[in-house]
């Protein structure tokens, strides 16, 4: 799970799909399942409306069955960009319902949740 600087355009090797990583934490077991369920619920509950911006502050890096899936999430404009490896697979609408949980997990791990470095 990653906290991202929403400005984008980052070209360093540490960037997460062109967004600067402010911090990251690994989640396991129950927390991982809860986060996955919250993200899936947000997608399922979406009415399809999205904003024009894409200023993500959250990211998920998932390895499943030997494949890498990355989710770059902008709760402001209600969009998730889904990557398989380095290639963009899809952009899907969501709701804000998972934002509170993801932000709490990041904060509890001591990860800054905005570019000012505040925790």
C-alpha cells in the first residue's frame, strides 16, 4: 500500500506509475482482505460518474499468482487506474468508501499521507 504525491510526472526509478511515492507499508492477512473488499465495494457501488482530474494519493501493489497488479487510486475524481506489469489495463470508476480505511492503514504504519510530510 502506497501514499502518493498527486502532482505526477515523476520519472525516478522509485516512482509508482509516474507518481512520487511518499511512503509505503505492507499489509497482510485480515487487513489485506479488508482493504481488497473495501476497494471492490467502492467499484461495485459506483454510479459511473468520474471527475476530470487524476490526482491520486493512494496506490496498491499486488502480486497474485506470479503477476503484478498495481492500482493507482484518485478518490477525488473517483477513478482507479489498473496496471498489469507496467501496462495500463483499464481505468474504472469507484466511490470514496475505501479512502478512510486505506488512509488509516497508512497513518497507523507511520506513512505520510500528503506531500507536506504530515502523518
